[in-house]
C-alpha cells in the first residue's frame, strides 16, 4: 500500500519509477547497476528494515540520494537517519508539500537551467492539482485501488497478528519483530484510508510491542483485529455491490483501452497504462473485469510489463471480446 500511495503522488511529475517490495529487492536493483535521482526507502519492512538495506547499499559504493519514509517521526529522528546513510526523511502519511520540497531539492535544483526549461515544456498537460500545496495523502484515499490494496495488506496482517496473539507462553524475537512490523504497517495504512482513531490504536500496540509489554498486547490485539476485519468486510461488501451493477459492460470501449495498454507495454510507457486504468475505473464493470484491472495495476507497481500483456491476453481469450 505504501508503494501504491507513493507512486500515485509521484505520478504527476512525469518521473520514471521503479519499485521494490522489500529491502533485498531494492539492493538487487542497485546491484544491477541502476542509478536513481532518489531512492525512497521505507523505514520498517518485513525481512529487512530500511536502515539495514540502506547500509548495505552504501557499502556497495552507491552514493545516490536515499530518503527514508517513516511513520515514527520524532525529535532527533533526522540525525539518526543522516548518520545511517540517508540524505533526509519524509513522515508518513506523506505530506505533498514535504515531498515536493524534497523533489525540488534533490532533482530540480541539481539541473541546469536548460534541462529545467525542457522539463517544464514536456510537463504541459500533467495534472496541476498534484502540485497544490494543500494536498496530502488523504486526497487519494478514495481511490478504489487503495481499497483493494488495503484489503489485501490488512488480511495478511490480521493473520500474523492473530497468530502471534494466540501463541502460548513467551514470545521469541521473531514473534515480536513480525508483530511490530505488521502493526506498524497497519498504522500507516489506516491513516491512508481515513481511519485515524484505529490508526492511533495501532500506534499504542506498536509501542507495547517495542516495550515487550505482552499483557497490553494480548489484551488489546483481538479487539484491534476485529475492527480491521469489520473494515475489510465493509469494503468487500461495497465492492461486490458496485460490481453487481455492472451487468452491461461497454465491451468495445474496454477492448480499445486494453489494446492501448498492451501497446504501451511494448514502450514501457507507465503513464499511458496508468491513465488508461484511471479512465476504465470510471465505468461500471463485472467482477472478472474488475479483477483484471486490479491485476494490471498490481503488475504496474513492479513494472512487470510481460505479466500485464499475459493477463490482458488471457482476458481476451476467456471473455471473448
């Protein structure tokens, strides 16, 4: 979900974006020789946290800009990041003004006047609303794809949190680490979908996990996961109701957009694919078509263009459009 939100906020700038689902994946992208104007590194991730991933990347000789994304912004946090290989940090939920300042400082201000002018000419037509100084991440919380990603992430976290909570006896290091990582992720995710009160509960549970306060963790986790289940259930019911109204699909329009998506995959044209998905989501579709759009958006996050072509081809074959 963090990847989807960040890519949505960055999209209007016209940047070419690669994404990685974990610290090891990010390291692999650098090993392959990729150079980036900015690497946005999430602070807390499963398997390997952002601090460790950044230290490994720096040990490989990479000297490009790395900015931390963190939901734990406290006094003195910036010095901790700066002393561990980062060039700065952005608090989550992401404030568009802070993101814009970072992009200006780390990309725009390092370019020549000629490059800046050429970029401005090329950017004509992008959504200027994205640069509204009052916009923040809550503006994208109504995006249906945000809801789909939340349902998937929350379902995974509920399973992990419940499994740790019902474990008998003392918890080991891995139990605490998994619990803390998933409750931290839900804290950000709930803020992204406009659930600040439950996000605050997640923060309290995260603090309990850090303090190894097993009594507080056990007494409040069940109620928290029950609330998460209720939100997931509400979103799922709403999605089913919307999809049930889509019996009559505009098949010619759908085929036109899917063919445009396939053609854009040949050119690695992320913007065209994303724009097509946005346009398609404005129309009512059946559940299979809804699932197709979700799959395309998911593969687009990791720039897996071959998979996008495959799912579109399979859809053409099964739906006969």
